[in-house]
C-alpha cells in the first residue's frame, strides 16, 4: 500500500510508548498491508510476527451476536424471545431482570442485568486464583440476587453478563456446545482457518504472551495464564478465541 511506511511508523511509535508488541492489518481498494512490531515474548525476545496468534478479548461478542442471528435465520429462536424461554429456571430465578429481558435486549445491552465482571468479589476471586478455569455457572453466581443496573429497556450499558447468557442460550436452543456451533456456522463457512476456540483451556505454543501492570508500578508481568474469562463456551463474552492476521 502507498501508506505502508506510515503504518509501520505508527506501530513503532506504539512500541516506543511501551506496548510490548502488536500486529496490524490494513486492507482497502488499493491493496493489503500486514505488519508486526515489538515482541511476542519479552522474556525470550521473540519478535512479533503477523502470523502469531492473539486473544481477541471482547471481539468475541461480535461472533456471538452473529451466531444468535444465524440461529434466528434457521428458525431455532428469535431475538424477540424472552430469555427465560431458553434458560434454566435456576438461573432466571436468581438473576434480576432475567424474567423480563429478551434476547434482543441482551444483544443491545439494554437488559439492565448486573455485570459479573464489575462485582468486587469476582475481581478478588480472579486475583486470588488467576489461572482458575471458570465455568459459566460459576461466573453467574456473582450476580445472583444482585441489584439490576436499571429497569429492562430503560437504558443501555455494556455488560459482559449479557453475552455470557447469550452463549448459554445458543447451547440450550441447539443442544450443542458453543465451540461446535462457532466452528460449523462461522469459522468453516468463512474459511477462518486461523481462528480458534478453546473450551479446555489449553494455550497453544504460538500464542502471544500477555502482560499487565497489575500493581500499577509500570512493571509488566506475564499474565498469559491468567483467566480473564471462562473457558467453557457458554460464554459468548469470553476472551478465548484466537485469531491471527492470516484470517
């Protein structure tokens, strides 16, 4: 691309500013450019490459939304359905607003359901056991009987619990695991050969190391093994999809 030098300098600027490593893909009518800068592994000084695998965090939610809409096209569910139609009563009875919210309201973050990731007990549990393999059920327990953020449909606020529930709904409606649904309905049809979902928590060797300044002292600590979200798909909000710029 004509602006490839600018793209490269942008990345190098980020590295000089303290980012351990990054990859970038630019595609427009003029062509395609892929680049990488910094390191995939600071300890071993492994240079970052465009083909390295990265966790994509909450971009997972985009895939989950696509899955739900595909299931609607197939007539498995509709986004106007009440979520209580597709969840166990044990969940609906313990999560405020779950008896009123629709699938659409989970998708557009207007359910008002409490966000488990905002709960102090959840944050403390993560710090106490950073590599714990969480299940959807265990994460939902942190918002059992918690006050809702607002009445259903009255406001909009980003909420991880919404997409955790959407993952459960997809599994309940189809009787299949989330990883199988993503592979069959999204990854395979689109030829996403470098996009993965791990429901057993195994970290591939080529996964870029992750770092955080958890103590606020400007010192990066390797946090690759830290479980920021559960490994069971039930969670469409999870961070365990892995995608590289090859996709």
